[in-house]
C-alpha cells in the first residue's frame, strides 16, 4: 500500500471526539492528555505531492514544528504517524458533513437577517417609514460602520471563549433585534436597529473562518469557504421565494408585508442559533457531549489523522490552544504585520464596483418597471450565476495554484458591464437593464479565495485571529463606500456613480498586479536564501531565530 510520510501540515479536518473526553462537558476546554496514543496508520506520498504546505520543512527535524503542550490536540500529535489517503478523503467528507454543512446553515441565517432588507424595500418599506434613498444609504452606512467596529472585538472574544460558544450567542442576539424590526416606526428606529444588528453580527464571518481553520488544510479551506459563500447567495434565492409568499401577508393584522418578513425570518435565525449552541464542538478532539453523543463523532485513529494532517500542513496552528486569549502585545504584533497589508488593501476596493449594484438590485429592477413580485423573482438568475462563478473560480484557483489572479479576472469581467451602464440610453428596455444588472451581480467572486489566503498567509494563530478580522473590516469599509456611490440626485440611471465605479476598477487592476508581484518577490527572495543553506544551517536557524510565522525564512506565501 502506498504511504505518505510525515511532512508539513495543513488545516485539519473536523471536530473529533476521543475516548479521553467522552464524559467531558465540551463547552469547556478539556484537560490536555500528555501521553500520545500510538496507533499505526498510513498516509501516502502521492497525496503529499499535491499539497502546498505553508513551511518548507523538508528533511528537517520534526521537533522544530512540534505544537505547544497546551494545544488541544497535543495528545494526538505523532510526527511518525501514517495513514492511507483513502482514509483521509473519507474523513474529510465526514468533516464536510458534520462541520462545513452546519457552517453554511449558520451563514444562511446570517444573510437571511442581514439581506432581507432588500426584499423589504420592494414592498414599499421606505414609503411606509417616510424615508428616501439617502436615508436608506445612511442606514446601511450605520450598519456597516457598526459591523466594521465589532469585527476585531468579536474575534478577540471568540478566541477567548471559543467560536463554538461565541457564534451561537451572536446568532440568538441578532435574531432578537432582527425580529423587532417588525415594529419600526420611522428614521430613528430604523437607524437604531441597523446599528444594533451591525454590532452583533460583526465578526461572525471571521469567527467562522477561524473555526473552520481548525478542521481544514490550507488547500481545502478555499473550496469550503466557496460553499460558505454559496450558502450566502443561496439565501438570496431562498429569501426571494420566501419574500414572494410572506410579502403577500401585507394587511394581515394591519401590518405591512415587510414587517412580517422581519418577524418570521428573525425567529428562524434564533432557532438555528439555539441549536448551534449544542451542536458545535470546540475542536477536532472535543466532540463528545450529550447532544453529539457520549462517544463523539470520531474515533482515536480519526482524531490522530485530523490533528497530524493539520499540523503537517501548517505547524503554526499548534502555537496556541483554542481558548487562549491574545495579549495586547500579540495584538499589536499582528496588527503591524506589514506582509498582510496587501491583502487588506485588496479587500478595501476589489468588490466595490460589484457591491454597489448588489445593494441596489431590487431598487434598480423596480425602477426598470418590474413590480414587487417580479422583482424578487428576477433577482434569482443573478444569484445563480454568482454561485456558479464562485464555485468554478475557487476550484480553478487551487487547480492552477494561482489565487490572486481571480481578483484581476473579476475586474475585467466588471469593466465592460459598467461602461455599458454608464452610456445606456434612458429608452433602453427593462430587460436590457435586467441583463446588465444580472451580469454585474453574478461576477467572478474572489472573496472566499482572499479569506483563505488571509488565513493561510498569517503563519500563526494569533495573526490569523487578527488578520481575519482586519480583512473583513476592510471589506466592510469598502461596502460603506459602495453603498454611498449611487445618490438620490443621480437616479435612475446613476451615470455619475457608474463612472466612479469604472475609475475604481482601473485602480483595482494596478493594485492587484502590485500585490501579486509583492508576494512573488517575497517568496523568491526567501527561497534563494533558504535553498542556499545547508541542512545544519537550516537547523541552526530554526533553533535560534526569533522570527515567527510568516516572517521566517521557511515560510511561503500563497499567491
């Protein structure tokens, strides 16, 4: 049987239960077991060939990459452990079913409450509350600023309490506020609920990304995040059908259809949040509970596969345990990690040209002449195209080992559509406007790829914790800009706004090329120094260096 010899690590698989904690309350960190379980297993060379590991550690002593003693999977760590690649594939499918599927459901719940304002707009919500487009823009800006402000604090809380605890608390909290939007009375209450929902939801995405990184390797994470964001857009499709039915309740008990929409969909999110509290395990080796089963989801061998494949892909994941808070010093070091800033700068502007239309899709379709129910159904093709592009380009980026290039492809897709929108005559048919809006919303979506790159290029758990939040903060800052480009005096064709978006696309093209060149040059310079060193020199460097994570000579950035 072909075998895989120990090599560098990856993001591991899914929550796992071991015999040591089968009777433990897994909402608390379990005791660390220091005696590794020895178990023969196998893993194969052919599987290793296809792995893009984070550290260039070939031929070096495993002791240089050993996890800390308090790492929650240390009792399953074994640098000599081997397993069959078929076992690993089967285990990853199990992780997908147990972890990734539920993460997608939680994201569905997030987007249902975050995005249903789009359907509410089609039911004359602004008219009922005596608001205009600028008031709506202000409300969305308040939401995004609040969301942005909560990103980093939420990640720090999540790192201390554990994502398995913090995520359900977030979900139940925002579902209460979302449901109470049914009682909006005017501008003040609209702004207040926008701020509260933003503050509570902020950090959720980064929290889930951190959680998934406990179970998946760097190469596996992007496609899982693609499904994560596919769930996000699937929500738009499901929400359109839900809105088609719920908005017909207008007049029931004297309430507008949009009020019923907020009340019912907020309640659904709350139910998912409560179940998540009991469902989510803390880590791959802590899945036993009364809800998940006293024996947990995984046996000892499966736990060993998960822990060792994670650490061989990225040894940096063993530098902290999953309930370890960040100190102010570590927080500052992570924030000032200049090698992560090209990713943050891409996050700020890369999706502004598309996000503007996403926020205004239903209003644009209504302005084109479609009625409330036609508008909600006509959003579906754009979201289907979005999902197909998301999955294809994420798969493509890993297949050809070129990730940042997809951000560039998205800009070239968007440019001709924006030019057409900027010059389209006012007499153009409603269906022409629909087609252009659909193409813009259904663009090649690189967000899942960039989130995965952020996680992968962090190099340490503490940088990953902060970097995931900072990247999302820049994304939200970009969304704030995007939500204020189309202005009341510029409607319905928004010619000035579309010209601004064209300029941003051109800027993005040069910015993305610059970021890609930066990482290529970094990798080449490090490889030249590292490859010129002897094995003894490499070992001496690893023993004596004070450099950590992505600052080490043996670290390679994903590009």
